[in-house]
């Protein structure tokens, strides 16, 4: 399986061989939806929290005597029956929304989604995404050149959000965050390492941007 590759000037310079086991997987929308819902649930935190009658301040004294007043008997003004009292069966922050996602399911959904993006021409491959300086303008020019040369990629235009998946330490080179620092101020670019790719990030971005080093890391992570 081959795909055209570009340099940072937006020019076609050759082709890259893509592993069939990662980029040629059948489309499984039900599995992708199930994993996405699980990832969103695991990200959820229970902010809503109500106090019980034992946690509300005050109410240490019986409001009036038990008998002889003609009024209903009460033991505390912090009873759920009173305004300002505790809450019965209210939401508590101890609740967990966590959902178990099997490794096989997560892997299958991820590879299925990557393959679908390749089929829909939403995967961009650079020979090496290497910038001279960690400047936003450098990254901006890369995607501007790409839009000019390859009109099928609308990165940066309306709805054209992209996920830049580059390894933290390119093979054989020193660790560098130049690309990450250059792209982080662009509102339509998100950064992630290939080994940390997930369904949620892929669905939140239309395009997936890789380079040859990214493909090697994907092969290493999802070796079949």
C-alpha cells in the first residue's frame, strides 16, 4: 500500500509504503462508537455533589420541645424536610463513570478509524516534518504550502482541523520539541505522539498528519 509524500514546502517528493495491518483494516463503525463512548466516559468527572444532613452546618439543637407546642415534632433544622437542610438521594462526587475498554477493542477501533481516514484521503504523509526554528510562522507556512500544492487537503480552512502525530524523539536523532512548539499556537492543529493515538482525538480532527518516523513508531506500537 503506497501513498504520496510531501516535504515541508508542500511538494510531492515520492511515495511511502504503508503497513497493511495498520492502514488496511476494515471499517467497523459500531466498534469505533463503542470505544469513543468509553473514552468519553472515562474522561468524565463527577462535579455535582450535594451534602447530606450530617454534612450541613448547624442544627445541633432541637428546634422546639417534642410535645405541647401544637406543631409537628422535629429533631433538627438540617433535616431534608427543612429549607437549607440536607439533600436526600442527591448526586455525590464518589460516583464513578469509568468504563472498561479491552485492549483488543481499543486497538481494533483505532486501526479501523486510521484506515477509514486513509480511504477518505484525510491522512497526510511528510517525508520528515522538520522545522528550522520553533516558530508558529514556520508551521503555518508548512500547511499553507500544502494547501497550495495539494488542494485536496484543506488544513486550516473551515472545519479543517488536523492531528499532528510525531514521535518525541525521531529515529536516530536528538529529542526535540521544535515541531510541537511551532504548531501549538495554531488553533486548527493538535499534537500527539503516535504511540498515544486514540479514537477520541482522531474523531475530533478531520486530518491525520504523519511522517516516515511516525509510521515506524506505529508499526512498532501496533506490530501484527
